[in-house]
């Protein structure tokens, strides 16, 4: 790696470029990572996926998927971010120069998710207010698509704005940009420290309230009654791995970015287990709360739970308002439910936008405030221009479906294959994790990342691809799906490649030879030398601390 | 609620929340280490600061 003369020796580094921001401790990192992982999907996706895929029996593939894919992928992201100290483009470029484009692909995916994710938070914010008067009356579905969103019959992109969505959306972006401009510790960390405990308390109260509703135990019976015959069905295993994968915020850069702000000697695996189990703990809690409420809805309507069980937007903005209108103390239930969506959504959105800001900051070496504004304002404008309109719902639907199925899954698949087979980076990353962590990773971790995860992600990708090609999407016109679905996911790949070709600023962190500082690097190398028994291929680690800061290190490793 | 559903609910809660409890205990047994240079950065509230070296 080429560097300017004045940066060549770490101890003589006189550059004015600011040091990387840092979490004040692992507690705030864990809370921020939980805030990122616990999002809308935990509340509105998990309960239905579990119910549809064997009920109580689903918990077995779910727990296996957590331990063999979710937590191992979390460790992989932590290892990359912590070892290479950067946003996805910088960290992956440090891992291997050809990997930078994968990092920009992840940044692009975060960009697309951010523009529509904010809109759902704005809806939830409005529904907190609507809950006080049960504004939807007896027709929650009609209110949502009619009076509230004013959904057009035309499937296109229009600019007929809906003020009741536009105004809260502007507020959401104002809050997110302000928090992110404050920085990692003063903004993101302090938000997580307040929001996550608040979210947990609110959701526990909601669950307790839901459990006392008539019919609640019927709902739980539907959720947890095991259908053991389904365990032989491959689809429930795919559903379990898919749920864990989408739920944990792994594979698209968030955890790489967050772990890059960790201290040098952080216990990565210890922190990762807390984040992984906390995320799943919240999902189980959400399952209990949601199905207790659906049990009440079924009892009140005199129908079976199967007739009222839904997921996603239908659950949050149609089924739950119906429940709130009928339940005793429904106002409290509504405020707690939609308030939880707002808090869970905001902490996730902050983490998604942070990936983009960190990438721009790393590449340009701009200040935090400047990078936040350069990223945040265009992001907010695109979001505000396209989604709070009478045509925004279809656009959101297509964008969400395609960026998840062919963005997140595809980039995660490419990343794990590149890191395992392409760059042979897994042994080195395992050594890095083991040098600083309380729970050591064995070779099984490499098998889970290099074997289990690519197979599962590959299956999910091909299965969805064949379905979309043969059936289209949601009965929407081909041109609409072609531009905002297929076109968008292909454009993300092309743009990522082009961004990887833009030269890095001469002041950017890519020119640092020393990433961790000489003390830890010496310790890491000593640790690796004594514990490493592997002799296989190694990743190319250009310009990393381990390869640059310890004299004679290269020779020692090659022995 | 059937006995099978109750058992599966308890197993799910014990496995996940129990796992979380053990993970938290593990963290308690392994307090984090801080070196002097990082302590200086954290003292600045985690903000970007000029290099100390």
C-alpha cells in the first residue's frame, strides 16, 4: 500500500486527520447493536413466520439457525470491523483491495433501505396519535389505505403529497440527522442508552396487558403448539435461517461499522452472544404479545386465530388498530405498540444511515458534521420526494421486497464466499477474534461461515429468484417491478463498482499503516504466533497493522 | 392452552432468555480492558480528536 512519507511510521504520524470515533465502553456498543438488530421485523415478522412454520416446533430450527448462522455471521462482521477499523468499503479494502466494491454494495443497500424505512416510522408515529381517538373507527383497513395514505389506483411514481405522512417524515429525518451529526458517542450511543431500556419496558407492559385479554391463551396456543411433522419440511428450515439472517442486521455493513468504533481489547464473542440472544429474546417476547392480541381479536370476531393471523404492514396498521378499538384500555395498548415500533425503528434507522455516513467520512476524510449533512440531506430529500405520496405504498412494497431478497441476501452470499473461498480470510479473522475475546472460536465457526451460510443463502436467493421470474411481484405492472425492483438491485451493483474506482482522499484513513496501534498489534501477533496451528492460505492483508507495524512479522508468520 | 404448547413456550423462553443470562454473566466475569491512549479518546466523549501521538 502506498502512503505519503509523513505517514509512514505510526509514531511519527503528524497528520491533522481526526482519530476514529469510539464507543465509551462495550455496554453502549451492545445497546446500540441491540438497537440496530431489534427493529420492525422482530415485532411484525417473527410471530407470523413462527406460526406459519410449525409453531412450537419452529423453535428448534430457529435456535439451530441462531447458533450456526446468526451468531457466527455476527462474529464475522465484528471481526472485519474491529480488525480493519472502518466502514464496509474501508474495512473490506483493507482485507483485500478487490473487496472494496462489496463494501460499497452494502452501503448502497443501506441507502435504499433508509429511504423507505423512515416512512414506516413516520406512519407508526402518526398511529401513536391516532390511538388516542381510535381514528380508524370500525374500518382499520379502509382508514389505512384510504383516509390516511390516500393510496392512488394508479401504479406509478407521482408527487401528490399526503401531508399526514409528509410532516412526520420530515420530523423523523430531522431527528435522525441531528442524532447522527452529534457523533458515535454523543448521538448514537446516548440514543441507544435511552431508547433500548424504554423499548423493553414498554414492550413488557404491552405483553402483560395483552396476556390479560380474553382469548389471549388461545392465541398463544396457536403460536406454540408444535407441529412436529413440519420438521422434515425443508421450507421451515429455510424460514428459520431467513428469519435469523434478516433479524440480526448481519451481512450488510451495520455490524462492521459499529464494531469499528470498539476499543482494541474488546471481548467480541462475549458481546456478540449478548446481542444475538437479546435480539431473539425480544422476538419471542414480541411473538407472545402479538399472538395474545390476535387471540383476543379472533375471540372478539368469533373466528379462528388462523383467520386473523397476518404479518408486516397488515399486522401493524390493520390488525392491531382493530384490536386497539375493541380491547379494554385500547388506547394504552395502541400507544405502547406504535411507540415500540417508533423506538425500535429509529434505533435501526440510525444504524442503517450510520453505515453510509461512515463510508463517506472514511473515503473523503471530511468531518463528522459535514459527512452527516452530505449524506443525510440527499437521503432525506429522496425519501420525502418519493414516499409520502399517494403512490408511495406500491413503491415501498417493491423496493423493500427486492432490496431484501436480492440485495441483502446476495451481498451477504458474495461476502461470505469471498472471505472464505476467495481471500481465505477466515483463519486470520478467527485468530483476531480469539486474541481479544473471552469465548474462543473453533474451526466449527469457519465451517458455519464457509459451509452452512453460503448453502442456506444460496438456496434462499435461487428460490426467490425463480419465484419472482416466473410469477412477477404482487400483481404489479412489469415496467414498475423492472425499474424499482430489478433495475434498482442491478444499479446497486454497478454503482458499487464505480464508487470503488474513485480514488481515496490523500488524508483518508486508508493511508494509515497502523490500525490498532503498536501495543495491541504486538500482542495480537504474539498471540497468533503461539495459538495459530493453521498453515493454510492466508488472506491478503495489505497495509494492516499486523503486517506493517511489527518488524520481522512477515517472516515469522511464514515459518 | 395445550400442555405441548406450554412446554414449547417454556423451552423457547428458557433457551433464549437463559442464553442471554449466561452471556451477561460471561461479560461480568470478563471485565473490559482499556489502554491509556483509548482512555484519552473516551475522555473526550468518544469524539474525534487530533492524534495524540
